[in-house]
């Protein structure tokens, strides 16, 4: 306030001396802020003794140069002209637009999208416009029975019902693939229904009332299902499969359906252990998994075999052997599946018959004079090493891998397992083991 008073006093003194006020001396926001006879210019908010000249709009070249000095490229678009207006600068080549894909003031190709293509694509694929790695864009699939035609989801010709296609079915009908279908309920002819029910003719299942008082639903000679007493698979001692009971063919189910564990198979109406290697319970009867003339792929540095078998009881031992190319590659054995804990034994016999067991990931024991590497759950990894001169002709000498699977904790009368044995190039015992 004191400064303004001082300036005004100076103006009065200058007036007394018949001197003019210098242009631009006073700042202003409106005309009333300037001395008499002076005008407030909007360009710099200062007082001048003449009216402000009209604003001269800036050219595109000037505006683009200003933006370029700030590192902003300008190719096209409406730009401020410095006089509260705008000026159109530049034009894009054919097939390009200004500001394509969100790049303001830059010419580019506007890519198709599902939302913009032909008013909005609901399904199928649409072409791309701007090249690149993708040749088409996927816009989804239609719901229910609708089909995609020209990127629009429509109901197929003749459809009476279904999602997006209305519902013109009667009160007793159901919709099946766009057509109304009246289910068939066969319980008027059948007293009961078999396991799984009756097909209702419309893709569903019809269930009749269950039998009572210990009776079972069986297919009678009249080819209808009836409730009959004492005509059960269990009463007839049939554990599985198909049987003729009470004069009628009867489905007795699978071993697993009737409470048997995995590893059982149906044989003549009885559930027995499913084991193709049932006789390999002694070393002399060991199952040869691979080797010259047996299996394939073991006469090389790296190989692998897999077998499914079953332990029958807590004393069962399963012996396996593989005749393999003698090589210094490590051996791995692993047992999975089933419900019980198992012991896994692994050893290697050099071509001269001596044990070639070097490093062992488990603990070691001798069985019948043969040293084995043993694990009670984890996979076994061993390194094999034979004495110099014991391998015979390199590249053709054959050694023997021997594996024993035994029950550590037996949880049933039939315990299936998967055995994997392989050789690997890995020189050290894997850290996971």
C-alpha cells in the first residue's frame, strides 16, 4: 500500500512537471487499476497509454516449433493459436487418422477392436487393419445354442428354446439343443430302476422308486425291472461282473464299486489282485524289465522303465532286474501310488557279477550276500562304479540293475504301486534326494 501511494505521488509530481507516465510502469488486472488515459493490456497485465492491439494468431510452424523445443512431436490436430482460439495443423495420409490409438497429435492407423468393428462384434474373429504379428482378433463365443453369424450371436433356424432364443416349450417339456422334448417316464412298466436309472429320451435320467425290505432290483425274464428278494449278487457270492441270478442277467458292478481297493480286477465273478508279475517273489524268479531281447532302450547310457504291479500281503517281495549297458551314469528308483508305505531296495551288479554300488542316498544292508541301497519312502539314487577291467568291451558290456519292492506298512490285501527305474547323465546325487 505504501509502495502504491509512493508511485501515485510520483505520478502527480510528474504531472505537475508535465511529464508522461512510462508505459508498462504499472501492473493491472482491469482498466480501473491504471492512471487516467491509460489502458490495461491483457497480454502482460501492464498499463499503456494506447489501446492494446488485436491479437495476432500464431502460425502452425511457430506452434509446432514451440512444442518441438519441449520434446513433443506434433504431426496433426487442433492447436492453441495464442489468441484464445485454435488452428488446424497438418493432415494425415489416407487410411490414417490423427490421435489413433490414444497418440494425441500423431498420425496413425486406428486398429480394429471388438467394440468398434462394424458397430460392435459379439463373437468370432475380426481382421486387423494395421498389420503386425496378429492377423485377426478373437471376440468370444456365443452362449447356449446361439451361433455366430457375421460377428453377431443369433439363434439357429428352427430353434424353439435355449439361452437367448426364448422358451416356447410346454409345461411338461424340456429344452434339448434348441428343441422342445417331452421326457419318457418308464416307471409305469418297471417296478424299479437299474443302477444309473433309465434314459428319459431327452438326455436325462428317470429314477423309479427303490426296492424295500431287502429286495433287489433285477431284470426279469419279462425284460422289465422288478424288486425280488434273495436275488442279490452278494447272496449268490458274486463280487463283480455280470451274472445270471434268479434266472435274470444281473449287473454286479466292478470291484471298486463293491468296496474293493484299487489293484483288484474281476475274474469269473470274483475280485482278485490285478498283478501281471505275481510270480516274482524270489530273486530266481525276478521279472526282467528290459535288456537284450527284452523290452527296449536299456542298452545305452541313459534309459528308463516303468511298471505297475501289486503287493499281495505284508510278506510279499517283488524282484525286478534290468540288463543294461554298463556305464558310470547314476541310477534312480522310485515307487508311487497305492496306500501303504514301502521299502525300496536298489543295487547294481557289474558285468563280472560283483556289486558296483558306490554312493547311496539311503542306507545300506546286505541280503543274501548282495549289498543294497535302501529307502523307506523317498526315491533311491545310487552311483555305480565297477573296477577297472571288470566291464569287458566298453560299449557292449552288460550289467544288472536289481530292484526289490517290499511292504513297510501294509494297509490291505491288494496294494498297487508304480515303479520307475532310470539312468541319468546327472553326475552328482540330486539334492532333492
